[in-house]
C-alpha cells in the first residue's frame, strides 16, 4: 500500500517551509517513526517521520524546495522490502574483511540534534570524534567542533592553513542564509521601517531581589522539585503587573485598529544553535515564580535540542530579552511586531550610586524599553518602566500586587 507523506499543517503565521535535509534516499528501507526529512521554517525545524515500515518509494520535494501546509513531499510503500543493491567485485572483497574493519568505515552514529547542528555549520561528520556510548557523536561533540571551526585562523591546523589563498592571505566564504536568519533580518527591517520605534532607559538597584533570592533559593529549590530561583521570573512578574496598569503597552496594532489583549502572554528570548528564538509563556499572569522558572528552563533545553514547536513560539503580547547573560551593559532592543513594546535586561554591575545623600556601591542594571510611539505615548512608556523599577526594588509589592 502506498502512503502519501505530506508536510505538516503550518500555523497562519508560518506561510511556508523549506526542505532542509532528507535523511533517506528513494529506495531505502524505513521503519515506523524513523526520521525521513527535516523541514525548516522561519521559527523551527520540523521532523517528519515514516508512518509505517516499508520503503521510501519516491521523493517529490527535494532539498531546498519550498513547501506549504499539507503538500505532498514523498511516498512510502508500506510493508515493502528494499531491493538489495548489486555488489561490485571490490565491494564483495570488502565484505570479506573483518567486522572491525567494516564497522570503522561506516558513518558514525549521531543524534538528530547533533546531525542538524553539523549540517547547519557545514561540518564533516566523519571528522568529529564521538565521546558517547559506542562512539556515538553527541550534540556536545558537534558544538565543540563548531567552536574549533570558529577559532582564529592563527590557531588553524597546518593542513587548513595550506588551503588559504597564500597570495593574499584573504579568505571569503559564501553560504546561504538559514530561513531563521533570513526571517529575523526581514522582521528587524520591517520593525525599523513600519513602526515609530523609540527607546526609554532607566536603571534598577538589584540588591533587594538578590537578597531575597539568596535568602530563599535553597528552600525554594527544595519546595519546588529542584526548580531554581532566577532573576527572570521577577522581571516577568513585574512586567505583568506593569502591563495590567498600562494596557496600551500590552496592545497591538492591526491596520487601523488597536487590539487590547486581556491577558499577558510573555515572550522570553532564549539562545539556540540556530540563533535567538522567542518562546511564549501563555497566560503568564496565572503563573507563579516557580512555574515561570520551570517553563523557561524547559524552553531553554528544547531550544538547544531544536525541539521547540511552532505553537510555542507563536503569538505573545510583550517580549523580554536578556542581553546581560552575554555581557551587554546597555542596548536598544528592537520591537517584535505586531507587539508594541519590548523590555531589554542587561548585565548586573556594581556601581557607585547616591542613596540618602551617601555614595554607596550597588548592583545596578540598566533597563531599556523600546516601544511603538504610534501606540504608546512617551509618558506611558516612562511610567511603565518606572513601575517595573519600583516593583523590583521592593519585590514584596510584586506578591502583594500593589
């Protein structure tokens, strides 16, 4: 029986995708739930698996082809067996070699996440030494190889140096943008061209939050099944309270209409091997600190393994981005349309500040709020950011909602 393999149903916000990698060739035997192909969208990589044991009879959409929801991409003949390939004389001799020899010639085992990262960075999988069980190439092995590839040319091997254009010593490499990078570029350009973006800044004394965290972090972790108390949950809760007081910051513009959202879906930017992605905390106003921390941790792990789903990154009424984890002291975050505001967190740094007429050293963080001036007045933006500052400098107010 011939089974049609179709592209998955994509949400309205994702109009199409691209065939990234076929893991099987036409004529290959496949097993039920075995990975057939990766489809890359501007948000995630979707894995399509075989629905039954059989043979991949025909590939209809090739690598690089654009597909839409439910489009036919391949056919699997269920229950069929792959025809054995005729052996050439040289291959017959090889088959008589000891098992150890033939095993060493096989492609190394590796996880889907490791394979995807290797392909995205144009790495030769055969050159990566696996540290996993039975020599399996792990994601960490591939990430180490990526780091070595990105090292300065001075640290390159003699063989690599021999491939450099010795006449000029100048090397260039041209690679196509991934769909994620291309979409990020498109949205950033769209935000700068179609919104009246403005940024207001303030600073917050993180000492009260740090003191509260240090006092209760061990008890918090024991009480919530190992969930650690971080800083992001405080910023999410402070943002939620501020959004309730300033609903325009939680709104979006749709044509000539303003859409006021009666809920707070907070997007939290996290890094992944493919770049920055923004999964969304749904109904974050109903979540406590522990729920927020647990969900963000889960998002982070999924992002590293390329397992975030499209539904997890669709929507959002407000976004928080933390450049401080990379050492950023101050930056201007760019809007994530159709949202009308984004909060930028930065590095906590001890600085001298005046407190009650005395100069003291405090752990300070710069905050940045970028907003669409078409929707939000400067007064509202400033008051919104001051509200977040006040809540963080007296975190009891977050719990008391005052």
